[in-house]
C-alpha cells in the first residue's frame, strides 16, 4: 500500500486589531461634539400667541356667513371657541340658515364668500395672517365643489 503524504502547512491566525480611526470616532460619539452632532432650538422663547394670561393675551374675532350673503361678527373679547360659536349662533338665529364660522386673532384678515352652482348654494369663511383670507375661503369652496367663478366675496376685512 502506498502512503499519501499529508501537508503540514501552518496557517497563521491573527487577532483582529481595532484601528485608531474607529476608536477615535467611537470616543467622539461617546463624548459628543455639540456643534456637529446636535441641533439647537431657534424659535422665540415666548409663544407667538399667548392663549391665556400674561401680557400678550390674544383677542379673538368670530365671523359667520350664510349663503344668502349675510355676515355676522363677534368682537366681545371672548375666547376662541366662544367667539366662533357666538357668531355662528347669531347668524343661524337671524337668517334661519346653517352658517359657516371661523375665529381668528383680531390682527388677521377675514373673508367670506357665497357660492352658487347648479342649484347648490353655500358660504365659506377664511382667515389669514398673511393677507390670503379670500383665497382661503375660495379654497374651502373649491373643496366643496364650487369653482372660483361661481363664488362672490361678501365680506373682506381690512
């Protein structure tokens, strides 16, 4: 019988080494570099609108509109919900119709539009701090299926 020689080649194994770059990066993450790895808040420390108490209390304006072109306003200094509800209630009691209402800070612009299309009528109100109240009201009419040409402005503040 013939003997088959066996190989005795040694295979060297090395222990894994950690590179300096990996250790350095891990140390930075552990300690942290605030300017590179975090964000700071840049909004004002005081809210834009103070919803209760303090020296900058928001005064609310409630506006409600009926599809027949009548618009009602509440400026009695109520809170947001009361101003809107009061205007809507007065509108609905006086006209005998459903009314759409909105409440906005008194510094905002407000618009109301009445729309009529294929026998359907409705009114929409919009408010904006950026002079876009009429567009907001028209957009609400658009979402309800009325085109701009089928709506007319019945109230525009400021």
